[in-house]
C-alpha cells in the first residue's frame, strides 16, 4: 500500500504528479468539489499545530469529505491503554485515510504496518513531507521550474524540515546547501544525507553541508529557515540556541549573497529577530504566506494520490 511516511517513499514521478495535481486543484477547485464525497479523514494529533489542522480539515471539507480531529492527550492511545497496532487495525475499519502528527517516527511506521488505509505523515521527529511538497509547489509557482535551482537552508539542521528538504530537492533535481553549526547535534542526520545523495546521483542535484551562512546562501534561488525554538525545545535552552544560531540568521546581508531575485521561505511559526529579521520576512522577497496557503493544495493532492492508489489496489485485489 502506498503511504506518505517520508518523501523517500515516493518516486520522482509520484512527486511530480502530486505537484501537478496540486496546481490543477488550486487553479480549478470547483472541479474537485466532490472528489472526497462520503470519504472520512482521521487526523491524529500528538503534537499541536495551526497550519496542519486547518489545511487538512479545510481541504477535506472543500472536496466534499469529512475530517475527524483526534487528540491523543484525551484518548486511550495517549494514555497507553491501547496499542498502536490495535488502534491502526480499528481505525482501518472506520475511515478512508489517516494523517498523523506524532513525536516519534517509529510510532508512525508501526501504525502504517498495521493500517489497511493510507497513512500521511503530518510531522514526526524525522520527516515533514507535506510541508516540503507545499514548499516545492511554491517554488515552482514563483520560479517556473525546480530542476537546476539552488535552495539554501540556514540554521538548526537536525530536524524534520531539513531532512525532508534534502530528499525533496534531490528528487526534483534541485541543488541544496545546508548552513549549520559544525556540531552533529545541529547537523542533518548522516543517514538522511546519504539517502539524499543516492537520489541526487540520479537527478543531477548536488548536496552540500557547510558551516557559514554566506557559503550556503551564495547564488541561491531560495533562502529557507525554520524556528530556532521548535515545540519540543525546552525554554531554558533559548539563550544557548540564540547564541549558537545567530550567525545563521537570515538578514539583509545574507540575502545579498543569494541571487537578486531569490525568494525567502519559512514554514512558520516564525520569530522576527531570531531565525530571520523582520525586514526579510515582511519584505518583498518573502513568500511565507503563499507557502502556508499551499499546504492546503498540496495536501489535497496527496490525499487524492493516496486514495486513488488505494482504490486501484482494492480493485486489483478483487479482480
């Protein structure tokens, strides 16, 4: 069964097809208004979010379906009274598709092993594929293509966004340069980098991990950053992290190293004066709210892709 646990699960053709679908849905939403008629999406939240819940629930509603919000903090799953295996086998009898926003990627993998409906990773500690599909859609809208462009990512790089950007760029033939501290605690997972390099060898993309912001940003078409204080980071680490990541702040000086028509991206939430300055995120090169909107369209496309594949598999099994 086709799931979306990481972008590495999908082929370049599947990623390109989803981006084409997202563009088509965005251009003519009325043509897809009943695509999810009598379909139900289960949304499992272990970790809170603004954009994830709003975009998935709105997307399901706009396409004629229904979404159920399930908060693990008030559930048998969250209290440990029901296993992931039993939960997955149960929800597979009720709903058509599931998105899960969990702390541990291994928990998502276990859920997928027992599920009989498609599973979408809406964020884990390893990967954030839905965000990166929306990012790729945004870049393609602004630049007209993906292949051959350069994306520079600056800041804390041992996180789900960086990991998914590495794979997403490799799949689409985009060059990526990651600028981060020279410390394994803040650098991308070596296994993810190796996997991305294997994909890049086929697509022609290049992957760099450097330790100076300017070196990463030079000649970039896209400059990207993310929060220094993600949900899981204790508040008492704030001063240490600000000191560590300030050399990687995206400011006007850093943007001058990128191409003159470079765009700025942040998957939000964002703190002005931290990972980027206000003049950058609120300036003319920023596309952060277009990027946020495209979560809606890209996730609709993911659901269409997975449900159609699931229905084809079911039809084949009964043929």
